C-alpha cells in the first residue's frame, strides 16, 4: 500500500481494516520520493498513530532514498540519493521513523549507519553489497535485511553477497 499520497483518514481506515483482518500492529513503509513528500507522509502517519484507532502503528519504515541504482526495484531511479546525513536527519526530524533501509556499499553509507543506529533500526536492502560490505554494515550497527533475496545480488559460491552475510551473521 502506497501511503505517500494518503491523508490521516486513509491511514486510520487502513488500520481499522487491518485490525478487522486480525493484524494488531504494522509498520507502514514509505518508498523513495521527494523529501517534502516523504516528510508530509511521515507527519500524516504520526497523526494517524495518535488516534490510536485500528491496528497499532509501530513506526514508519523509510525504504530509501539511499539505495543502489543497480537494485532499486520499484523505487524511482531519478529520486534515489547518495548517502547524505543532513537529508537523513531532516527525514528523521518529525519523529516516528523506526526503520531505515539503505545500501551499505554506497559511499557515505557507513556514516549514516553509525549516526542513526541508536535511534532507529538500520536495515540493509536494495543493495549490490558484497559479503564483506554487508558484514561491515552489520558491525557498524545495521540489524536486519529488507526482503531477503529480493533486490540484491544473487548468492553464489564465488560471490556470496549480502544474503549469505545476513544468514551467517
């Protein structure tokens, strides 16, 4: 479900629908978009969260914009960004973000991981990382992988990649 264009009523209605289907808590995900659109969507989700109606919102998952162009999947390539701590701080400023997915092999990603690892869960995803780059990201504070085996390099004997690093850590 794309929540980038949603309003508070849309998010509350979704939470009610999820609860009717037996989902008691969820983490809405925002894909890569313009900074203003993402900040607006975080604000909408935060306001919906305060209504305490429907399934409980655990926090927002920012899936991007610091993703590999080689493994961007459905994320609009023209909106991907190089790791930028100032931009990430602006995206985190409204509060409510619980997870950030990024590609650890991008120059500057290590700085982002170390800077925010105590404030939200850092996930690795949409990545062309080698196993060594992924292990370094885990050592720096990344904790989970976003949709394992999808939008990442395939595992092989010579190039085990992110998936193997995640499964062996």
